[in-house]
C-alpha cells in the first residue's frame, strides 16, 4: 500500500506542474461554468412555462461527465506511456515495487487529481442552492456526485490500462478515447439497434448506469458494483500489460 | 554475489544471449566488455529483474532473479544505459522519490549523503532537465547508490561524459568497488583495465574470454608491444631494431613510428634504445602500446583464441 501511495503522490504533484492538467481543468470549469450560467438564464426566462420547477444539480453533472469522455484521455495518456518513452519504466520495474502497485499508484494519483477538480466544481451546486428556493434536492446532489466520482474513477482506470500498452502519448490518447466512446456510447447505441443481446449491451454501457440511476438520485448497488468492476478491470489489464512488457 | 548459469534470452526469433555462465564474487569489480549489441544490456536487465530470461538461472545476492525478483531488486543498485530521470523534477525530489520507493528511513539525510558522494550537493534544487549530461549521469549513479546496495550494476557508466567527468566517475566507481560487488559494462578496454578485477568479454551473446585484464592482454598477444619514434627520416630504422635479440614483429606504422614486440619477461627496450642511438637516430619516444578492444576482437575471432580462453 505504501508503494501505491508514494507513486500516487508523485503523480498528483506532477499534475500541478503540467500544463495539460491546467488546460483541462481550466477548460472543464470554463465550459461547465458557461453551461451553468446559460441554464440559469434559460430557467429564469421560462419559469412560467415550466411547472415542474427549478433546475437541479444535473445541469452541472450532465455536461461534466460528457466533458470527461473527451478530456480524461489527456490526463491518463502519459501515465505509463511516458515512462516507457523516457526510459524511466526501467527504473520503476527494477525498483522493489510490484507491477500492480505501480499501476494502482498511477491510477490513484490521477484519481486524486480528478477528485480535486470535482471538489472545485462543487461551487456550482452551492451557488445553485443559493439562487433556488427552497434550495436544491440534497439527495439528488449526493447521488449525482457519487456517480461523477465513480464515472471518473472508471474512466481513469481504463485510461491507465491503455497507457500501459503504448510508448507514445498521442497514440495512447486516441486509443483511450476510442475505449471511452465504446463504453460510453457504443454499447448503448448497439443495445437500442440490435435485435438481440440488448440486456447485456445495456448493462455494459456506462451511460445507462449513470444517467439511468445516479443522475436521477438513485444509488443502486448494481451500478456501484458495475463501476467498481470497471476499475478492477482497468487496473488488472494495466498490470498485465506492464508485466507482458517484461516478456517482450 | 552474482551467479549466472546457462542464461539465454530470445527477442522473438533473435537470440540476444546464449548460454552465459559466470559469477562475480563479493567485493569484486567485474567488467563486461563487448561491442554494441553483444548482449551486455540484456544480461544486466535480467540480473536486475527487469525482464526474465528465456532459459537458465541467475542468482543475485543469494536470490533468484525470477522467483525472488523483489528481494533481488531491494539489494541491487542499477544504472541503466539511458539514465532514467524525470526532467521535470528537481535532483533532490527525484532522489527522495526513489528513497521513498525503497522505504529508506531518514530519506532526506540519505539523499543529502549520496549527493555529497557524487558531488552534486550544490545542484540539489536544480531541475534535472537543466543538467548537463555528466551531471545527469551522476544523479543516476546517486540513485543507484541510495540504498547502499550489495550489488551495483552499471550499464556503460561513463558513456557520453567529457574526459574530466569520466575520470571523476571512474574514481567514484573504484571507491564504491572496494566493499561492494560491481558489475559494469563498457566497450572501452582501458576503462576495464583501470577499474576491473576481472573482465568478461562478450560478443554476439557469447562469452569469448574471461580473465584479469592483464592476463587477457598477455595471453592474447603473448608479448608486449612498444612503439619507437625518432626525429626526421626513419629510413632503415626497422632493420636496426629487428637486429636486436629478442625483438619480434617489427612493423612501420602509417604515422612514422616503428612498432615491435617482445616476449613478457624479456624486456629488450634498453638494447633497442642503445641500438637506435648508436645508429645515429635522434630517439624521441619509446612507449608501450595499449591493446584496443578492436584488436582483441580481431584476435579472438581470427585465431579462435576465444574458444581456448573460455575453456581454460
């Protein structure tokens, strides 16, 4: 556990000196902020025509997870690919650290950075709570944010796994993007179109586990299990990928 | 400290090393000498637990490199050929990170200590990306020394350094080698001669010779070589030298010097000097010639001495 923490800590610090992380954080907050402001304007202009009431936290979480699909590959691409490119993988693989500890540490570092970013976005629901009377639905907010955290953790785990396969950041970025798109949209799309197997495909789709429940204020054990399995899958695949590097 | 038996490694269809067997004793500096692509790095990577061998076994500090890899890695300091550094970290942070990974108590003190050893104390807060090649090499070496490893494995530790830095790093290695086992690879024979107690010559994945540097040279050539230089035209010098008893293989070099050999123990240099002076030449220089690695390889492959040498 200690090794995981040591690696995670270095990775977390590295995000704060890397321009990419700042650009991503800035763009995410900017876009979410603009959409948030637009939503507020929209709701206040149409207040009479919308009897179902006030905006809730989903005006933040919905664009947030969408932006994660596009931007998290840039956060995870270099995690292991860059070590390979710089030759520092040799350092880590000859240090007394197990392969899975390395992968888990990398993931944890990225996850802590995302948690920080998610923490910053809490200003939006807090602001919303101030302008909406009698305040926003707290239960929905908690559930939606648990969903956002789980979605980001799962994405990051998949991203670490893909990064372990490459020694080129750009290749890792695009491959990760493809994996994200498949898990986020393609399974869902296929479930709607194909005559058979809809149940399985819909279960595999990340979207349905987020929009279908947590973003509506429901935390199902099966959804949590789904995201935890994705994290496990990502970390396991990443560890195997690092280990097979040794055999090449 | 290092026992290697029948070590073989294939990269796909290409065999990088084949059936290597050797050992390094405690407190010994063992040199790994060979041209690029001979299999030096591959062997070192196996010994450090970076990758497993295709066949054969290797034990380092008493532990198997495959089944007890973590134990081996705890006891080995490794400087890979391309020094693995994070350019966006400072020297101190980098070494502290490595010290933490090795769970060293009082990591900060230990980092300050090794920085002193490699002479980088005043650059502790510099970013690694801003350091010169020689300084990076020293940071890499500091990283390998952090945990006072029982075995130190250095892959071409002086490559790319300027001459002054080479001398520094060599002194450092000699210092360390007094009480640690050091395995270092190089393709510079003089480096092996200066640093190593024993040398393994490896070519195309095979060990072609194994001995002390002095013995290797003597056995391969069976003679010492000397070059003589005189002022002006050296017309007829070869004949004069060849006439001296005990002189062999007189040869005129392209740069005007004349080279000859004599059997070890029969130093004929005084006689040659006298003969040259008596013949009316102005003797400018007479010095022993070192044997280059290229010559050793030529010798080993041409005369098949390698087979004899490694069988002894």
